[in-house]
C-alpha cells in the first residue's frame, strides 16, 4: 500500500433526518452538508477516490480504518498535505 499521498478532500454529503416527523417549514430548509476528510489515498480512478484516515505503519500486517469512498462528482477540491512523522 502506498501511503505517501496524504490529502484533505472537501466534498458534499447527504443531510438527512431520521426522526418520525419533522415540521414542513424545517424540512424545506434542509440542504446537503460540506464535509472535509483527511487521510491517505488508497485508490483513485475517474469515478471516485478512496481515502483511509487510519492506517497501520506495520508493513507485515497491513490494516486500515475509517474508509471513505467519495464520488468525484461530490468533491469540491483535493489538496495534497505534507505528512510528518
């Protein structure tokens, strides 16, 4: 796994209300939310990017967590970051 590409991704996500009922005047004010995800790019292609916010530095036992697969159409920008150890 190449863990040299540390990035911040700003993207638009779905907003939802899981309660049983919501006043209509509140419902019409809902909109998608802006999210920022920081992590290592573990896969990218023209359709989406996969970012892992947690990775194991152990090369023998490669594990990862906090994974987001983000559609390119939802991404506002991607900025490379400098990893410090």
